[in-house]
C-alpha cells in the first residue's frame, strides 16, 4: 500500500524526547518527505501531540519503530491517505 499521509496521536514524556529530536527521527524514515508536530496537550508528566507525516510510500512499521525508539508512543491513527494522490478531507454538510 502506498501510504502518502498519516495523522497520529502521539504522547511523550515532558522531558524526553525533545520535539526536534522526534521530528528528526521521523524524517529519517523511508518515504517520509515532511513532518508536522503540533503540541495539543501538556500535563504534569506527558505532552500530547498531533503528528502529520507526508511522503510517498511511507514505511509504517519503520515509522512506528522510529517514534518508539525516540521515546514516544503512538496512541492512534487519526487519518491515513494512500494511493496515487492525496485526497483532502471535505466535511459533510448536514
């Protein structure tokens, strides 16, 4: 499957890893061309983040390993886009 975008809910400890280090680990994964990390929540011990990764043929297993090796954990996959092109989310009108 040609994974082109993943949006992940990721947590890390307050002290480790630094967000720059996490982005560098993710950027080294095969197929990754861009990384966006947005902090969404901070509490006493953890930092919650939305991590968006785009590229062509992203190696999902290697991506998970890079995140976990850096000291963070993936809670969920919130979006996946695969195929020959990117499809932007279009909200439904109700």
